């Protein structure tokens, strides 16, 4: 089977997707009009042209601005539904998505508006598209600990809808230890934990996310290579890394895709996965990320399938669901070899 078709038809699991980062410029314009929010751009093309980032912060500034068009429950539904239709196109069979409540509650949008809009779309996707999902609530790490505690409090009535808490936004200057106590509380309340670490911050952040926040997965984690003992530990523990190749390129974590270390980490036996992060801003959903990695590193089918199998192992679902997904991936691999 030709490689592009192999990738397109490969069943995939996405574990690192910010729903606000799936807001395409066309929808940004539509919602801005619907909600009468002024935009500093004349057209979706002009918005796309502004997506030239020099680092994480330069992206975050424009990303938080874009999210301001989201006001009503229907807006969060439409945003999530549009992403799920992209999942269907890319053969993503299961997705675990992040949302940033503080980006919205700080503008006066109710927590319930955000969660209800997102979860209604997730539920419709399961019944209508056969795509399963989980929801992860992220704390914005540039805000203080108290704000994170208040956000956690707001999430408690939605425990059945939110599987885990995470940590995103500016990594530099906001290390995992700042949120140790709130993560402790979240774990006591029954949430799993994940955290962005080692994206543009140090490998020390990865170590501390594991030892202090007790994360079940590390989001990004690519800077682990600065600490060979940590790399060994990640392999030994099979600690999943949710790597986002096109994001890393756009935010200049790596200069070119051939310099990206994802394949080196795969060869070392780490549980690395491929994800899209903020696809509307970084120019690609799941298939595009798989294709970019495959083409720059001349990967074969077995390695590509391994990324998907790793994501199944790393997902927050029961063993029976994992077995079903694993079998679908293995069947695709076998079929492609016959
Ligand atoms: N929020 C959305 N995308 C992010 C990323 N790649 N890193 C940190 N925070 C984010
Ligand atoms: Zn991210």
C-alpha cells in the first residue's frame, strides 16, 4: 500500500489537542459576526498570514485573542463538532481533548457554558460518528495557584465529564512546582493528571511533572534528550510523551522536521505519540503530522503503526476499549502488508 494511503487509513488516537486551537479562521469570522465581536483582521486569509510565530509566547498571544469570539454554548459546540468532523476525515477513532476554562471564565463566560457545549458535541460524535473521547481540563500556568484552585472547585460538579487535569500556557517561569498543591487536590478528587513539560522549558520540568504532579503522561517532553538518565527512565516506565511535530516546527522548538527527535525517541523504545496540538494555528491535523514525520524520516508502516499503538496504551480508557483499538490498528498493518 502506498504510504499516504497507509497513513490516511491508519486508525489514530489523538492525545494532545487544545480545542481552542482548532478554531479555524473561517469559524473565527463567523462567530465574530454572530456575536458582534470586533476582530483586528479583514479576512480569514489575513488571519492566516498573521500566524508567523517566533516562539510559544508569540503564539499564545494571538491564540488567546482568537478564543474571545467564543461566547455561547452553541459556539463551543460548533467548535468541537468541526474538530470532530476533521477527526472523521483523518480516521481518528478516539481523542482526548484539552480545554482552558480560564480563557473563558476570565471573560465572564460561565464554566457550564464551556463544558456543556464541548461535551454535547463529544457525545454526538460518539453516537453519530463512532468517535470516542475524553476531556482534560488545563490550568493556565501563567495565572496563579489561587486561580487554579478556584477553577478546580468549578470543575467538581463535572467530575463525570472530565477525566484529568493538565497544565498549559507559558512554560518558562511557571514550573510544575507552582501547581503541586492544586494537583494534589485534583488527585484526591479522583482526576488523573498530565502536564505540558519540556516543550521549550527544561528537562527538569519533565522530572518535576513526574515526581511532584504525578502525571500519567507528559505533553511534549521533547527536551528530555538533554538528560540521558531521564530518557532511560521514560523508556523504563513507558511514560507516554504526547509529541506535536508541526507545532514544534511552527514554534521553533526544532528548526526543521529532519532535526525533530521523535524518531530517535521511538527507536530508544519510549512511548512517543503523534498529535496536532493547535491544528488551526500550526497548519495541520493528525494526518498532516503523521505525513510530515514519515516523509522527513523515511519511516516504514510498522513505525507509523507503532505511534498509533503507543497512543492506545497511553489513552485513558479501559483495557477492553484499548484491545479493540489495538486490533483495528494491527488489522490495518496486516492488510497493508498483504
Ligand atoms: N496552549 C495551547 N497550545 C499550547 C502549547 N503548545 N504549549 C503550551 N500551551 C499551549
Ligand atoms: Zn499543547
